């Protein structure tokens, strides 16, 4: 799974903490001997740098840049043009897992986050750092900021948010608010003033799944939230997300989450 598609899936973050790092010109840090133990977001606030990955690629970084650092990566980074300030960079470390509890495995070691709202992302990272080192530690608020930041960055990186999202917005809003209802492709396409075939193509290109699959995923996301909130009746949960057949709900949940509803509630 790539960071660009993360926003379309359920995911979990844990082990969240931040670091304030100060460097001198020419100093370096490496994960060559021991791979990076968690994922990270690195914001360069007072230094430039050059990353070197395992395959010897060199990736330059400048003040203001934000990088996603993958778990198990083995890069090295050297700093220069360090300016006097409280810190040269801010690092947010965290574990990231998919809906089945598996580690998020990115296909890259170091990714420069281009094409995003860098100022907003930097503010989020700075806020998490303030909370972590503040007088009152608020892990729930930190986690909420990180969830929103990762989701926002993922959607911006996907490259599908612009014109496509604008054309699909009426259908997307309907599916978000009425995912428990059965709505035909013809009705969704009509909301967007599009033909059925054109709507299917654009929706699948935007979301990575068909409209029907998208509705299923939204239903299963809501089912998990109900279980997390303490609701334990499988039939009641199925009805709440618009599925009358409890056996079908259980099969769909297992296909999506990798476990049965009962196993999920025990976990």
C-alpha cells in the first residue's frame, strides 16, 4: 500500500512521539546498521540536508520541506546550512497498521511530500510537538491531529482530489450521508449530471474502487466504529449499516477486515 491510497482505507496509528533535533553543518545520521523501527514525518525547520537511500539515490531537502520516512528503511542523512534556532527539524514517529492489524508497508524509503499544503502540515507537526513537550501531555489530541494530517496528505498526494472530486462531490456527499441505503448507479450519476458509464469510470479512477465497493467499505467502517463503541449484537450492527442478511454481513465483514465480527470484537 502506498501513502497515496491510505485515505481510502481504515488504519491505526500508535506509539506516537515527537523529537526536536539540532544539528551542526556536516553532521549525519544513519539507519544503515539497524533499520528504522517506525514510520516518521520529518519537518526541516532550520537546516538543509541530503538523504541517501540503500540504492544510493540522493534526495535533497531544504528548509520547509516535509518527508515521510518508512519503517524498515535504511537511509542516511547529512545536514548543512544549519541556522541558529531552537531546533533544526521536528520528527514525528509512529507505528502505522491497516484494518487487519498488519504493518503499513510503503514501497519507498524516503518520500518528499510535494504537492501538499506544506504550511498546514508544518503547523500540525509543530502542534504535536508542543503537546508532547508541554506541561500537560494529551495523547488523544496528538493522535487526532496525526490521523487528520495523514488522511489529508494522502488525499492530496493521490492527485485525484481536484477536478474529479469536484464533479463527483454530489455523489460522494450522498454516499457519506446515506451509505446504509441502496442507491442505483443511475441515481448517483444523475446527481452529478453524468452518464452511468462516465460516472463509473471517473468514480473508479478517483476512489480506486467501484461505487458499490466504496459503499461496502463505508458500511464496514461504520460497523467497526459501532463495535468499538461497545455494540455487540451482530444482527443489530448489520441492520444499522443497511444490511438485512446477517450471514451476508458476516461474510462481507470477514472479506474486508480479515476476521469475523466476533473475532474483531474480542480483539
